[in-house]
C-alpha cells in the first residue's frame, strides 16, 4: 500500500507511526491510496515448461516442453504439430531473439541457458511431403549430371519471374520454388517503376495464382517446378474520386470521353509526418479541401485515362512540364484521393516529393525542424503561381491569383480636417482574430470507491468553476452530484465562485464526497443555441 498526497509519496516504513500533522498534512488536504498487487514469484520448479512459439508460413502456435528437451526432440514434437507437412529451414532463438547454434541436435535447451518459464522462438517453413520429394528428386537428378553443367547446386530450385508492364520493358528475376506467394508478390512490387501500376495477375503455364487465397502457399505447392517461368502482369491503376473533388469535373466531359472513375464519399487519406512536418501537412490538407483548386489540377490529370485511349501516350502528370513544385503538388492531390486496391485500409500518403522540391526552393523547408504553416502555404502558392504564369506566357491571371489574391483598402482620416486618404494594396492572406465562446476542461473524477474517470467538459468561457461542476453533473445524468463534489488543483481546493479566467490550465480534479458539501448553484449562463461556426466566431 502506498500513501500519496498531491505531490510526493509518503514513506510508510519509516513514517508509519507518525501523525499526519507531523508530515505537513493538514485539514481538507487529500491523500491518495494506491494499492499494488503483490508480485508473484516466478516458479523455480525444474519441471516447469519452456514455451516455444512456433512461426511458419504466416501461422503461429505454441509448444510447451521441459528445458531438458534436446533440439532433435523439440523438432520432432513441432513436426508432429505440422502433421502432413515437412519442416525445413528450422531456426531457434532465445528470449532475447538471439539465434542458437543447432549443429549438435542432441544438445538440451538447458545448456543454452534457457530456464523454465521462458519463451523461445522457432521459425521454419513447412511444405507438403510431395513438394519436398519433388525438390529433393530434382536436386538429385541435377547432382547426378553435375559433370554436364556449371550451375551451382543452390540454383537448382529456381524459377524465372517475368514482370510485364504496360509500356516499359519487362523485368526478370529468379526466385526459389520453396518461397511463398507473399514473398513473390513482395519481390514483384519492389520492381514496379511507379505508383500508377498495380499487380493484376500471376500465372505459370496453365497455373493461375490466386492473389488472395494462395498467399501463404509455396510455389511448389501449386505445381510450379524448377526452371518454370512465371508471368506477373501489371496494369494502370484507375483513379477514384473522394469527397474533396467536385463532381463537376467528370460531368463536363463528353459521354465518349468519360473518365474511368468510381464515386465514393470516403474520407480522404492523411499525410505521413516527415520529422516535424506537421506544419506542411496541415497546410497541404487545407489546400486539398478547396474544391476549385483541386478540380483545376485533377481534371487535366484525369484526361490521361480516357476510355478510348486517345491520350494514352501523354504523361500521367501533365503538370510536371509546368514546374517541379506544381507537378509535385498535383501528384499529391492525385494520391490523396486514390484507393489502393492492394491496400484498401491505407490511411496515409508520404509527401516526400513536394517536401524535397520545397526544400530546394528554400532551405528552411529542407530540414526536419518545425516551421510556420502560414509561411509554408504562402510560399507554396507563390511558387505555383510563378510556374503557371511562366508556362502561360506570363499571363498573371492564374488559378492561384483568382482564388487566393485580393485587394485591401486602407483609409486614414485626419482628425482635424476630416480629409480621407485611401490606399489599395494586394493581399494573399488576412489575419482575423477568433472570438472564443467556450472552453474545454479535462476533469479527473475520483469516486467514493476510489476509481478514476477522465471526462472532457465544455463550458462558456465567461463562467465560473460552479458552472463547470454543474456541466459535469449534467453530463453524468446525475444533477444531485453537484452537491457532493470537491474541486481541487495541485495547490489546494478551488472555490466554486472562482472565475474560469483565473484557471490557467485545463485540468481539474473532482473528488466525490460522502457527505453533502455547501456548494451553491451559480447563476445560469446563456448558452448559444447552435454550435459555434467559423462565421459567428470571426470578429470583423
């Protein structure tokens, strides 16, 4: 049992006989009692089992054996669990994930320092006996004719994989028939030249591989033999609209040139943080949710995916020809609204390209340091404006100027003659203060039973602590709770008449009391009938 006041822990062993007043604990202070379950001593019995976590072909199971078991006995027991499959490439690691030397199969686990109750790890691959026989026979036949070939023995189980792309030249590599479909797909994806392409199908002669159900099976299990050829076919990935794109883009095209799109209302994916790049991600997401700007870029990109393939020879991102930053921004918009058929649960996109190009324009954005989001957004829009203007023969009327540039009139009036002098200046941003109407507090509620509950409570910003307690009681559907709550801060009790403006932090402690307190309900405050919006928060 530990006794804790608001700040420090009390030493029960040395101060157990002292009065609380001797420990500087006075009336109306609070003490927290923390009860910690006693530690259970680990059993030291010699017959306690060692837990062997077995991992193979994507599956897991646990085998329990004494630490006097030999490597060979352990392998036999695991083989029994695998039934009609044969264990190959068997490896064993201790609790620290350090691989053990298995040359002496009669060595017991105890000799490796493995103690009862510990968990060790066995990794291996399991193939059917037919597959193992096929591989063994093939190796034996090739070994017999070793005088006729210079191919190393380790290459006898290889197959040729040919990756076929829509436009680029095929890419070939070799893989073992013992490898799984998951390993094959991983190798194929590492050779895909760009993110527009997606793996469509894999086949070998008359064998068609199911990309969903066959992932943990070995190539040999599917009937693929050494020296066979596997074809992997890649296709262009069709884009999909998300809620950040207006439907007017597709409706403006002729029926015979409708883009291959699918409507969806899913939330656009997020952006991966690159160091302290949250300032950049925030600015990019704000811009991406401006439909006129997003439609402007994506309409031209979508036209490279027509049904009649009229524009199939065009670059998939025409804005690469406008400028490095403009092309990177258009590519980012494209990826924010795309769905990855191979990874439908993908929630983020990594904006490496736009960060690299912005860093080349200004060294501030090349580092991993935090920067100002507004400065980044202004700088980005200015570069895109300049690149579009240069590409359009210095036409200043770009989409950036239409959407983000305006004019502000400043008027100065003389107090003596009342003459007015006006000046018009171009602006790209206007800072306007927000009128806060509510404030949020995190309440740690300690019940009479000693349980801690964390609750977020919103109250009018001009209220008192009593209003906060009242809102908390209403949120718990227990109005009478108002009279049984003591409000605390680290420096002591807080009066319910205290203005919330005097509370600098956003965390308070509410302690439920056994007896009714002298709490008096505060005067009612007028709450806004509707939730706060940007329009009614702006102070003009």
